[in-house]
């Protein structure tokens, strides 16, 4: 407990406090999960999701900025984790009912940017593992990265399937099936 109290909760800056944003993110995320497990999806359809995404994104940016304070061996991992978390926050908003669908070109550009960034980020995570860690730990990072890759690709697959379903529904054969 004494170690927790000694932490600098306001680093790197009072306007972007990594520790406080992390606590707020955990609280909001916990409330969303609790509600979802009890059958209520209000948490992902209202301001609680926005609060979660904002605090998590702020936590990621602040974490990236203070990664230089960590021991050298962990700096790359913290930076990769911060970027990965930002991408997941984008997906949390992108596939929520709160996402504005008024700018499809901007959504498509952001989708491509995030989908392209995630594999490079995961590869950087693995590379850092083999450069900075003992071989056994690096292999563990490699296997863990497979799980991260599945997590990263799944939202892109959802959007791809949704787009292909929309395109199929517009074909004359699909129109006859829907009306006939």
C-alpha cells in the first residue's frame, strides 16, 4: 500500500495524469463489464462508453509519454502497449452504437490506418522481446502475440463481413430473395 501512495499519479502532466486516467478507465470498464454480465448493455450505448474510451485513450497517451522513465528493457513494450491500447479504443468506439456514420470516407481511412498499424505494432512487440529479453521470455511474448493478433484482426473481419453483406444485399438476386 505504501508503494501505491508513493506513486506520482499526476505524471507526466497534471493535464494528462497517467495514474488517475488509468484508475478512471478501470472503473468505467468495470462498470461496463458488470452491467453486461447482468444483461444490461446500457454501458456500451451511452456516456459511460465515451468516458471509458476517453480515459483509456488519455491513459495510453500518458503512458507512452512516460515510457522513458521505465527501465530500458521495458520501454519498447510500454510504448507498443500504449499504441495497441489506442487502436483497441478506436475499435471500441468504431463498433459501438455511438459511432457517427456520417463520414464513411473518414471511417474507411481510419479503419485502414488502424488495421495496418496493429500488425506492425505486434511485430515490434515480438522484436523487442527477442532483443531485450531472455530467449524463453521472448518465446512467451511471441506466443502471447498470437493472441493479440487474433484480437487485432477480429474487428477488421467484422467490418469486412458487414460490408460484404451490404454488397450482397444490393445484387439483383439478393433483391429477388428479399422480395420474393
